[in-house]
C-alpha cells in the first residue's frame, strides 16, 4: 500500500484526504516513480476548487515531483528502475508516495541536482523557460513587468531575466518580498499595496513602459497590466490566482496601443519529448551554473497538503514549497 492525497468533491483545503491505495503497475509506455519530494503549485488549487475540472472524482492532485523509478512498462527504453528522475506534467496524482505516469513526461536528473531542488523547480522552472525564451524570446535589454515576483515562479524569473540582461520590474506585497525579489535580480520592485503600479512603471521607464508584462494574477491585474505596456507590445496572461480573466472586449487591445495578448501553458510548449528534453536541459544548465538558485522556503509533510495550499493561496509563502511523502 502507498499513501496519496485525493479529493472526492471540490472546495476548500478540507476536501483533501490522505488515503491508502494500491499502486498500479505501469502500462506500456508508463513508469512508476517513488516520490521523494513533490512540488506545490497554484494550479493544484485550481483543480481542488473546480476552476479546472478534474477528469473524474475522486481524483489525485499535483503534477510535479522527483524521485526514483520503481518500475517501467513495456516499450520504455530511456528509463530504467533506479534512475533518479523528475517530472512536471502528466495525470493528476503527484501528491503521493508513488505515481504512475507516461514515461515521455519524465526526465533523468543530472547527478548535481538533488530531488528536492528538482521537485521545487521543474514546473516553475520550465514555466519560466517557455515564458522568457519562447513566448517572448527575450534578447537582453528589454524591460518587463512580472507580477508576484517573490513567489516560486517569480523568484526563478528574476534570476533568469538578470542572466539574460533583461530589466525585470517585479510587483510584490511587502517590503520583505521586495527585498527577496531584488536579491534574486529584479531591476526594481513595486509594492502594489502602497504604490500605483502604472505610475511607478511610467517613472521607472521614463515613460517608455514595458516590452512584455507577465501576469499570473488574472482578473485583478488585467487592466493594470495592459496599461503598463508600450504600443504593439505583448501581454502574457499565464495564471488565475485572483480568478480568470473573462468578459474581455478584444477592442481594448486596440484602444491601449494595438497590443498583443497570449494565454500560454506548459503543455502547449513541452508538447513533445524532444521539446521537453530541450527545455529541461536549459533549466538544468541554469541550475548547475548557479545562475538560478531555488529557494525552498517551506517544507510540509504530505499529510499537511491542505495547510500548504492555504499558505500559498493566502500569500504567506515565498520562493518554493515542497511536500515530503
């Protein structure tokens, strides 16, 4: 038997249950991983609340983890039992001691990267890779705005942007979070609880505004984000922490300067094994070089997944959070 977190109905953290399950044998093309660390992400909350519907109920939760391959299904050739691995995609169920998922979604870890770092950085790091290197292929010299710059994704983005020579302006909710973002390489920070974000961006850029805005907050920051862009530039909406953006009149993009907007996801970029390997390779290179360091600021036992999600949703966390089976 193995333990996992599941939910039989959507709702608050109280719907999460720790249950005993019998791990499945991997089918052809699958592997079973014994998790040693599991990543905590905002998308997990979207599934728990029903904003994103789970395929069926009861359902497991989570898509990010790292550990050791226990068994491989027929036809799997790039992985074997005993390999240290990590993953950030696949079926819900990473909040567990053991997880079965498609082998094509699993990558082998370099010896220099430990499993906790991997579990804390795979989804967040691959997200930053596609946002900075693909959605808007930054060359250096650009000025960008990044909401929630002290969070798990934001902390990695600050470091990666600095390495690229990009000026990242980060929004934060406290002086402590501002200090953390600046330590990680943010060019400037804005405390949105005390400052007018648009006016501060205008001051910081000398009126030029931003080349790209990266917004994982959603409905609460949508208009603010658009107002921080220079004409013909790009709005990247990649999350819904405050709720989804809806009811948008597309004409607003014309009114605010012939703007572009995209709503990307990791699955839309890491959609083949080859692309996943390339993206993970870039992330591992950044970690191994020290250009990106992962701050695991919170660790919770797997049984306390609900408490961990409450802290994340309540903006009480910084850096990355992991669950330990």
